[in-house]
């Protein structure tokens, strides 16, 4: 909280915009009753293999462009048809995403998850510890939807690789530290209109 000086030399506190000024009769019990844990939604791409095809198409587009100008012919497909394929593959990749809704877990729930991992024979300490294997147990607790078991998350990790699951793990860890209110998103069209008006 910052302070401003007055003409009398006194200082007055400046309340940030995201801090509400509470009334004298504020009911903390009522606020607690309506309080919810922080949540976020993070998507896992299940067809990340399609990125390889997108890279190939992008390279083909660059090679095909000179052919359209009549300089040389390297590919039969025009750049436009390649771009259409790129869009289709990209949409397929996006459609494969599973949105996971996660909720911040308590320290007690985190300890219980580690205990469950240990009970299943997963090393939780020492040189043999696999942080990702342990994290799956915490994720099963943190994920609100779709309902996910430890076994399912292990299978998903094997299917999509550590990178995609790491997105969930990082989000779950961040939720344990609280959450910030995001800025209002601006659409590309709105951005272009604002730039034109400016």
C-alpha cells in the first residue's frame, strides 16, 4: 500500500483498486461461507504429434511460393491448398485438447497424496524419487473435472508425455500459492479497431 502526502505534511494511505474498502458492519462469517478455493482450467493436447505435420506443411508452403510466381516448380500443390491443409490439421490438433479444471489443494491433501503414492510403492524420498510420478497423486486430488483417477493420469502421462502433464502440475502448484485476477482479454478484431481509431 502506497502513501500520499497532504498539505499538512500528513500521509494518507492509497488503497489499490483490487482492495475493497470494508464497511464497519462487514460480516466475515458470511464471506467465509461463500468463499471458494482458487481454480483454473488448463488444456492438455492429446494429438501433439500433429505438430510435426504442421512443421512439414509450413516448410512446403515456403517452397511452393516461388512456384506460384512462375520462377520454378517444386510442388504440385499450390501454397493456398497447403494452407488449407495446415488449417485443417491445426483444427484437428486443437480439437484433441482436454480442458482440465483444477482446484487448489490444502497442505493436508498434499501430504495425503504423498502418503498414497508411498503406499503404492512410489519412491517419495531419496535418489530414486520421481517427482512427476508423485505429482500424479496430487493432480488426482486437484482436478475437479473431468473426474480423474491416479491410474488414468498415469496412462495419460504415458500417452502424451511429460510435457503436457507438466502443464497441469505447474498450474496445480501455482494454485497453492493463490491466484491473481486476470486482465480483460481483448479480441484481435477489437485490437485492430482500437489501433485504427488511435
